[in-house]
């Protein structure tokens, strides 16, 4: 049986330091994702190829930290043991 989990957050603010973003990039590369990034004085953009889709994560620079900006949607699927789809 196939089950899906969806979570919706409103007005959630996530902030990261540069090291955390670098660790995220490293982990995504180790997991086999194709990605590239671009950085300006005010914005750090990470583009991640997830199958046929391209996910762009935008981080706004605020002093020495980065705030994740934009609307993002994620779905996690899990299957009961013994059945696969």
C-alpha cells in the first residue's frame, strides 16, 4: 500500500550560516544530485536537479547569515514493508 505524507508550514523562517549551506551542498553531491550555485552580494542560489525537475533554493544574505526565501513544497512517500511501487 502506498502512503504519502505532506506537511505545510506558513510563515516559517529558516536561517543558515555559510558553513551549514556548504555542508548541505556537500551532502547533496554525496547523495548523487547534480547541482550548481551562484552567489551575489545579496543572494545565494542553489539549483538542484531532482530527476526531471530543477529545484532552486534561494538564500537572502542578511549580515553574516542566509535566510531561505521563497515558497517550497515537498512530498515524502513511504511504503509499508513487503510492498513496492
